[in-house]
């Protein structure tokens, strides 16, 4: 088992020369399409970020609305509580 983990330890991330080889192979395989692929990947990342920001804004709006509803319901219950105390302390009861 220790022998297997020692062998796998040598399979780390590629270094500088390995990245150069990977880039050369990518250019050879994709050639003219490489700029198009990079452009579409950039557009995908931009769209993903836009979607995340939109979702974050919706969540923040919902949280703000929930807080305002909670504050409104507290103020209504507090005003109802003061009306009850004034009606029980009136001399007409």
C-alpha cells in the first residue's frame, strides 16, 4: 500500500515544461478554433457570474422583504396589544 502511495505522489500537478507541451498539443489539435473556444469559455464564465449575481440580488431582495414584513407584523401586534390594554382599563368595562 505504501508503495502505491509513493508512486502516486509523483503524479502531481504539471510543471512549467509540461504546461508548454500541453499548450503546443492544444494549438496543434485546435489550431484556428482555439480563439473561438477561448472566447466562448469567456462568455460562459461571464454568463455564469451574471447568473450568480442575479440570484444573489433575488435572495437579498427576499431577505429585505421578509424583514420588512416581520417589522410590520410586530408593529401591528404591538398596536393591537396597546388597544387591548386601553380597552381593559376603561371605566366602561
